[in-house]
C-alpha cells in the first residue's frame, strides 16, 4: 500500500500485525497536587518496503492516539 508522508511524498509500505507488550502510563504531579496521566496507544504500524540508504534498516510509520487523564485532589 502507499502511505503519504508529511512532506507530500509517498512510500510503499506493508501494514504489520503487532501485539502490545507493555503500555504504561506516564504520571506527572503538579504543584497544586493534581495528577496528570498520559498513555500512548499504537493503532497501526507500517513497515516501509524500501530500506534506508544509510543504515540498511527499514523505516516504520506508527499511527497512535494519546489518552490523557487529570485527577484533581479533593477539596477539604
């Protein structure tokens, strides 16, 4: 299949099957005591057919979504 890249070019790529091995939350505490959690979920992975000229490795395009949760401390 052809993928359109951000620079407007297209590349030939193959959609890859995958199994998530680990999807952890990144957790941040704010000065007011609120907690912000962020998790990235991969929705699709494509392996480019052509190999990178410099490394000889395949390049990949990864589609993903971000989930953000904010937890404010209870008011006393």
